[in-house]
C-alpha cells in the first residue's frame, strides 16, 4: 500500500498545488462561488478516480493487468465484428497518443508550480519568473538525466516520502477547516448542483480547470499489475481523504481572506500556518513530491511505449533494462529525450503554472472519455447491465468535462493536441505500412517451399551447424527465407523456423517445440506477454539449440508516395532486430528484401 502511494498517486496527489489557483485565475469566482467549485472538485474525485477507475475499470483486467492497451485488447477479444474491432483499435491508438501527450505536460506543470512556491520565503519575494523557469529547467534536466541509471534504488523511498506529503497537506487542510467549519458545506452535493444552476457559464469555465484535480486517475488502472488492485484501492482511500482535506482547507482559507489579486491558496495557506522556517521544509517536501509525480509519469510513458512496441503499434526502439530484478523498470533514450524537449518547450511557452493549466487536463480528459466508451461496450457485451448503465453516466460526466475543455483549446489546450498528434500519426503510419508490406510480400506456401528445399539440400552443399530463421507464420514462408535458402543456396545442416507471437497478457513466455516440418527443419514458437522483452539467445539455449547464425528480414521500402517514403525512413532509422531482442551481433544477419508499396 505504501509503495502504491509512492508509485501511483504522485500526479493526482500534487494536483492541489495548482488546481484552485488555476480556477481563481480563469473563473474569477466570488467567495460564495468557491464553496460550489470545491464541492464540484470533491464530487469529481468521487466519480472519476473512485468509481470510474478504482471500481469500474479495475473490474476489467487481463491477469491482473490494466491500462488503455489492456482495455482495448480485452474489448477486441470479446468482439465478433471486424468493424467494431477496427473502431476499438482506433480508440486505443487515440488513447495512447493523448496519454503520451500528458506525459509531457504533467512534469512541466508539477515542477514549475512547486518552484513558484519559493516566492513565499522571506528574502525571495522578488524572485523573477525567469529565474523560477531556470530553476525548474535545472530540476527537469537532472530528472531526465538520471533516467538512464534507473530509479529502482531511490524508488524505495518514494512511498514513505509521499505518505509524509499527504499527511502534511491533510493536517494543514484540517487546521483551516477547524478555523472555518463553513467550508464543510462542500461535502453536500446540493452545493455543487446549486452552483451549476446559478452560474452555468462560470461552472463550465470551472469544469475545464476542475479536471486538473482528477488527472492521474488513469495511473490507478495502468499500474494495477505492478502494485496490485487491493493495494491501490486501499491506498486511494488514504489519498482521497488527504487531497479532499487539502481542497476543503484551501476553501476555508479563501473564505477568511480577500480574493483581491491572484493568490495560490495552497502555498499561501501553508506559509501562513507554518511560518517561514518550517515553510522552507514544507516547500522542499512539495518539490520532492512533484519530482516523484513527474518520475511516475516518465516511467509510465516508458511502459506505455514499450507495450505499444510489443503490440506491434510502434517501430522497434532501443530499450534498456535498468533493473535485474524487475523487467518493467526500463529506459528508452529517444522517448526520454523527446519528453525533456517537450517539458522545456512548455516552460518557455507558458512561463507560469497557471497559464500552463490551460493546456493541462484536455489530453487526460480525452483518455477518460475513451475509457468510459470501452467500459460501456465491455459491460454491455458481458451483460453486466448495472455497470453498463453506470458507465453511461460516467461517459456523460467525462463528456461534460471534455465540452468545457473545448473552451481552453484557443488558450493553450491545443498543445495537448499538438503533443498527441505525432505518436498517433506514427502509430497509424507504422501499422498501415506493416499491413501494406504484408500484402505486397511474395510469400511461398510451406508445401512448395519444402519441396524445393529438399532438392537444394539433396545437392549436398550444406553448411555445418544450425541456422535460425525468424518468420511470422510457418504456412507462408517470407521472401527473405526464399531468397536466402532457395535462390542463394544458404542451407545449414539443421534449420530452425522461429515465430514470435504476442500474448493477450502482459507477462509470461511460453516456448513450444512443434513436430519437425522436415528432417532438417524444426519449428519453434515463442509466445510472450506485451510487457516482456524476449531474450532469444537464452530461450534457444533452453531448447539445446546452439545456433551459428540467426537470419531475419530487412524490408527495403521503395515507393513513389511521400507517405510510404516516410514509412521507409522510419524503418531505416529504427533500431534493428538484434538490438531490440538483445542478440549477439556476430550471430545475426539481416537479409535485405526490396518491397514496392
């Protein structure tokens, strides 16, 4: 449970730093409006993270795993319609794209809002925003620089630190609730409804920022397999109480103070209660919590990209394991670099966390809507009518948030779309290109291949040892194998056809040795979870296959179309098969096959 608090709830737990501040800046509410706004925040925390994710989404899993890819795979597996499966695939890809966009915005707003709290320290009141950005940039640079070394060792401390953080903001909140018990009115749902009815326009504006309070909800579902469903649900009870007390306490603080001029109630309330010296310690704690939240997002992006690669949605990328104990602790250099560039761009473009809030939340909201849609479909097919009806209600709530977020698009939310578009286009281009390659490749039927193979083998020009050929489907022999074996006569004493197949679950490796296709050809199938990186060399040794060489096909794309030329470029610059599967370079040979598409 403590580990869950450190790994899962950093994002949603640091939302109190900037949520109310952003609402005050955008909606400019009166003191009485604050009660309705905070009531909306509390009930949003009940509806989205608690009901949609901790209850509904966690009922749908594969071997205890969750996340948008798992949800999409599960929905596809129970669908009998090819058209519906395509729609589900598109929704999954959109969800991946917006989650990756969120991976840029979250660290930026979390780090910057933490650093801005420095101005409340005596002597630093005149700290310029440019200097704040420089400090935030240095923290981000350090954060992304250490990714290559892995975070497993320092990750052990994340849980206890976040427990202290949540306990601290809860105590501060309780103090201001005690000072102004009137703030407890926010618990009453009628206050939220009354606010919406009295001020519909302000309510719509507020919803576009209230969504900030529930960002990070999807992490509860995505990290379910890493931490455990029960641990996350129990930990969420503690986190929910802590952040709720913080929001209600900020409400109590605002009710006692003047709203003239813009203030951040989170930092101002803490500074007034703790005093300068203890506030410095508090600010250090908040900054560390912000870094932990950012780290969780970065690790989540690595995991999401890795799942996408193993699911065949993205090209191969260089993946480094940063732990010998946990296969899920990985580092992807190109993704790390792009995240750092994106975060730095956010610092330079928005300069202040309140302005950055205009860009934040839209991407997450899109993912919430997609999740609700998939849940509706799954519960309908499974005939779980109460959950189906509940999912409809959640879909309506998520859509209302999304509608309010549309007003933020001209003011910065377009950045969420800008960051989401490249991965979405990449996935569509890559999957379409791979499908086009398959359609254009000249495969040879297995029976015909064996017939020709035996004629070549009978000539006696065979090489000593064993060769492994990577293929997708043994019934259709790929062009590179035909070229190598039949056309060029590269025939070994023993030949192994090896197929790698993705399982519809995150973990597990199953190796099957099928009957020999021919006295000189064996067939091996390695099935792997989409969170696994298969060490082919080790798996082959377990089967007593001591290969001299491993062959795989390299597609040389030729096309007059600019789109397919771009696809070909992506294939060329992507890491090769040997690097991704950690094969010994001296054993691997890529056979180039020209394909016109």
